[in-house]
C-alpha cells in the first residue's frame, strides 16, 4: 500500500495552536510531496481519496496490496471458516512460498515465479504430488486475491506431471487377516471392553461404510438409531459439510453393540489421533500384510477397498450417497479405479489354441 499521511507544520502549530491548517503528505516515486488542505476533517477525506488513487491501477481496477496484508486477511476471513486440516495445509504451503519466493506484494506471484517455486521444491527432495498439493493451496489463495481486486487475475498454475500410480486398497483377504490380528492392540484400554473388540469394531465400520478415518470417532450414542440400523452424521463432522443419514450394515451394528460404554461417544478414543496410525501399523505387522510397494496400508485404503468391492454391486448414485461425495465426478473416479483394479478378464475373447481347451 502506498503511504499517505496527514500532518501539521510545527511552526504553524506553535503560532496558531488548534487553528493551524492540516496538510496531506505522500510519496511520488522517490519524491516527498505535500498539500495544504485546511481542517483535519477535510485532510482525512483528501487522504482517503489520495490513498485510493495511489493504490489503484486505473487500467485494471486492482489495488496494490502487500503480501503480508493479503495473507493476514485470507487467514482471518477465509481459512478461519475451513477445517483444521485445510488450515494446516494452507499455512504450510504459503510458508514455503514466503521462504522460497519472498514476495512483497501479491502481484509478485507470476507463473514464472510459481514455476521456480515448484522446481525448487522438487530440488529439495519433495515429491511432485506434494508440490501439486502446495500449488492447489496457493491457487485458492490467488483466486481469493483476484476476487478482492488485489490482482487482475490469478496466474496460471504450473502443475507438475506426477507419475501415475495404481491405487492400493485392502482386499477382503487382507482385511480378514487384519481383523484376526487385532488381538495385538493394547489401546484403548479400561473402557469396559477390550482393545481387540474396539479395533475390530472400528475396522469393520470403516470397511463396510467407506467412511473417512476420523468421522466415526466423532459420533455420539445419540447419533445412532439402533433399531433402524442407521446413523446421523452432522454437517460439522463430515467433509461434505451437510447433515446426512447413513444406513449401517447389521455386522457394523453387531460390533458396535459389543463396545457400548458409559461415555458419550460411539467409538471412544481418548488418545492422540496419531496413535491410531501407530497401532494400525502394529496390527498390519502382526497380520503380515503390506501394500504391494512394501509400505503400510493407510486408513484410506479401507475406503478404497469399500469402493472397489461395491462398485459393481450397486448403482453409481447409491455409491455416491453411501460414500457421501458432494460431486459425482469424485464417485466416478472411485468407480474407474475399481474397474482398473478388477479388470473384467473373464469377458475377454480367447481364441482356440491347438491342444488347449476352453478357447472361444
């Protein structure tokens, strides 16, 4: 923002006291300029007009805004209403931008600068998938800046072409092994049921609903209708930001009834959320199951497992409702992924071969 200020001349102030006239000062290039106005009220009004003119681009209508001011407004006005995970991701991405590009105004962020940012992040050993996530967070910030007229338009984002990977999912066979290995879990403890029962109920819930890992942990006993086998998921507890009533499989109900406690939560988890992953990894080690790349499964692999095993068992509309996707295109990606991982090889034409049976 260009600096514009009001002031009084010391000599006039000394000679005239409160009747001394007020001036407006500003910088034009490197030259300091001023203009005598008169009353303080008139000087304030002229200051406001001059600030608007000095900070506005007459051609684009944009207002010159510092990076620090734009980010502070974005954090307080926009990010404050988003989920904590989104806030953290945005903060990390913008911190990296400040560290690498050191912008002074929002207009300093051009496509060339974003390309440099992506290249330096890759040079630091960061995966292209992570760099693209940073760029998506930055795109949201720049679009908001454009809406506020801090820039004429958001620059094109130079997303990196990341190597495609075959998605992983927990197969029914692997799930059965995980279920049996829940006996190695030692937490949560002292809840009126065993840690094994808690983990078996939790994994069955995720695998037969396709829910995200943190969603069932927020459910209370008042959210479930036991006789109707359905649960009410409040808007503030799900990524879709809308109230939903979701049916539950009888097997899920059966497992939840085994871990009823005196507390308010359906799946009480009094420990830090990070411990979920630690114990889940321990269960996988005991079960002897790993992904094809040798790494541990994540909870989202259970969600993908649900989609994979049910994509051909129900309509796409039903799958969208159960997985609670706001946009059908997201459900479509899961369906395509399922078809990719479960190819219909039995439908392929097979020619007759000499000495071979079963040819078509």
